[in-house]
């Protein structure tokens, strides 16, 4: 079996705060005199039920981690370390998701908060050989007018190059807010050429996927795994060319599925869906990008050729330029052309 850390891939579903290294969180907490919940430091993946109580616990932990990010230096450190960690796992293109609202009070407003992330993305990407784009995400927990403000800010920095905003998202509890009320914000982003990348179809089922498709016209869907429960909805996802950012560790941690074997990864791929594996929030879920590919191999029986196809899907679903996509797909082919170490040992 070939080394999955060396498989070139794109990482399209990673949240800014959730990307934080546990030791970095601990350093920040000590520096600010913050006492963190033990669940953020014990090294065990979060496991909660897929109900509102479970989401509340997840959100409480996420908010506790986010409350330790209080300066430009903190933000730059998190972004730089996230890029370094991705580079070590073979990621050649990272599209990291951030809601600048939470950090704005510490750095002088929404615009400085976003510009810090963009600048750090450019410099860290150059240092580690990873193209880094940014997805600006609104929250379902706040008023849709705030989403419009964020969409206009994202539009000012739109582009497909390193350190630019490549997409506009919608995150947080799918059970909150009316999807249709965020359509205006997504239209602002779409007119600026940004990808539509809302969350949907994880905590809620196929009907929610339908609603997101109807109102937000996604290019990619954060999660979307529950589409597998309704063949008609899954056919619609495939027919409209909507890529799915599938995060198996997240699905299990949030109680959507009992274990990795229940995640319908094979069913989605076999149906023709474009699937890009993502780590979501490794700080809480305990598994980074390579871990998702490893689960596809060991739990779902994906061969190296299958895994290469997944990596190519992630690259094609990214907002990288055509030239970058072609180069990275060539690198995937080169990885697959390498001798399989296990087969070589058996032959000898």
C-alpha cells in the first residue's frame, strides 16, 4: 500500500478554529489565563449524540477554543500551523473556512480580520508549497443580513489565486435558520464569482439537501452524506454536478453514524458523486486529512486506484486554476505509478 501522506490532494473542508493544534490551544489558554474544558485537552475524539443536546456540547467546546484566539499573532499562528500540517499530509491545495466575525473585536473589525487571514494564507502557502484559498462563512445562528455583510466583504477579495477568497459558505447547526433567507447573501457572492459552499445534509436528511439545492445553488455541499438516504436526491446532486465535502470523522463524532463503516462513502462514489474528503475540525474530532483517506482504505476497502480517484475529485472540486488542477492531477498519476511497497516486498 502506498503512503497516503504522499498522495497529492486538495483539502476543501477545514474550519479555521477547528484546525488548531491541541498544544497551540493549550499555549493560548495559558497565556490568557483561560481554563479549558478537559474534553479539549484529553486527546480523545469528541462523541456526542446527533441531537440538539449533542450539538450544544460540541458548540460549547468550539466556542471555548475560539475564545482563546485574541490577537493577530494568534490568527497567524493558527493559519500557518494549519498549512504546515496539511503540507505534511500531501495537501497541495487548501481552502480553509473562516467566519471573521468572532475575531473582529480583537483586530479592529471584520475587514482587518479577513485581511490577516488572507495575508497569512499567502505567506504560509509560499513557505510550505500549498496553495491556500479562503472560504468566508456566515452562521445560521445569526441574522441573514449579517450574512449579506460577509458576502459583500468576501466579494471584495474574490479570486482563485493564493491568499484570495474563493467561496462563500454557511455553517453551524442545520436545524437553525431558514435556508431560503440566506439566498440573497449567496447571490451577492455568486455575482462576484465565488463558489457557493454551504453546509447541508449532515444533521438533517435528504429534504434539507433539497432545500439547499433549491435556494443556495451550491457548487459544493459541506457534508451532504444524508443525500444517500434518498436516491432521487442523490441523483439530483450528481446530475447538478454538486461536489460533496465528506468528513467521516465528523459524522461519527457528531453521532450521525455509529461508526466509520456506516458512513455511506462507497454508496456516494458508486452513484457518481464527486467526493472530496475533509477533516472538518481535527481539534475536536481527532483525525486529520490523511485519516479520512486511511478510513476509506481500511474500512471501506478503497484500493490505491480508488484513493487516487478520490484525490483527483478533490482537486477538480477545488477553485484552483485549470493549470494548477492539471499539474496536481499529474502528481496523483505519478503517485499511483510508483511501485506498491507491499507488492514489492511480496515479490521479493
